[in-house]
C-alpha cells in the first residue's frame, strides 16, 4: 500500500524537508485588517511580526477551506492508496474536522486522520515519523499505532513574553493581566485535553526558562534518547543561546530550532518561547 502524508502549516516544517520527504501541506489562514493570507505561502513569520507589531487589533486566524483538503486528497488519489493527515489539536482548531470531512467526500483513497493534540514543530515530529515509515512501506495502521505510542512521551511547554495577546485573545481576564504584568509573571502553558491551559505561573522569564529546562532534564534521565525542538517567536538569537546551554547539559537530547509562525504567533505574541520533546527509538 502506498501512503501519502499530509499536514497543515502550523507544523512549521521547512519547505525543503517537506519536499524531500514528499509531505503535503495545507495552510491555515491569518487575517490582518482586511487582508487574508495563507500561512507559509502568502506570508512568513518575519513578515507577519513586522506587520502586526504596532497593530491595535489582534489578527484573526481560520482553518483551511474544506475545498483545500478535497483538492489535496483528490490529487493524491491518482498515485496513492491512502493518506495519513496529521493536524494541530482539535481543541484549538477545526482543521482536523475539515480533514475528516474531506476524507469522506473523496473517493478512491482511504484518509486516516491523526490529532496531534498540540501544534508547531512538536506536531511536526509526528509528521516526520509518519513520512519516514511511509517511505519504508509501512501500512497506515502501523504508522498510526506508532504515532499513538509517540504521544505517550511527547511534551510541549510554551512561555509567553507579553500577557496582552492572551488577554486580547480571551484567554486571560483583565485583572490577571494587570497583576501579571506588575509582578513580571511569565505563564508557562501546555496542552491538556487538547486545549492550551496554564501549567505554572513563574516570576521572571529566566525562571520560566529554567523551569521548562528542568522538566526536559527530568525526562532525559528516564530515556536513552530524546528529540527536542526550541520554538521562538521572532527571537532566534535567544533560541540559539538556549539551545547551546541545553546541549551542554543534555548530551542524549538532539535539538533543533523552529518557530511560531503567523497562526500560532497570533495567539502567543512576539518574543514567546517553547520547548517540546519526544522519546526516540
């Protein structure tokens, strides 16, 4: 059985890697003022942060049109028997539901959908694993089984630099925002039951970064090898410095650097940092 791999733009897998592994990407949309952009195709992360830095109104985001999925699956049906479509958490977007609906519409190909239950390059870990297994000829059922096994050791934590985006996006009330800003509180967020929720509130950015690093170190002592990614919102130099620091203390962890693109950056804001990881075989 020949299996194709599809994901959405919020996995933030570089184009050259997608092309090398034959991964298809369906973009989400970001709306800035009266203009709508397909993420990764019409606007990249740098352009996005430059555009919205001084905007008073928070950008809006939307899932791909159903037709985008239908078109993608129909094209793949010409050369593939099955599709595994891996998407950001169904708790924060209707993208997965759209993929499922499209799979029911398209004939001549079996569409398997997988809820990553999170987003960004940690979602990408699932995509890359699925693509590798598909190239080796693994059956879709075996790939889905492996992705579910990965989910047991997958972790992702995010730290926002500015509470205003969470407040403006309806994720923080006004009093919490004022108090948090006065006390320099840096909320550490994670996904729980498919939605973004506070994990801890830590005083100062430095302490928040140390707390997330400690969580990684705890898992690094339990497993022979981990794959990790540092995710930044237009603060690459800070991400590089953090990677250097973490690598010195965690030799059994393989690090990469990724980013929060326009869709996720809309909700977290510029300057945010994330760290995610998973056990590798």
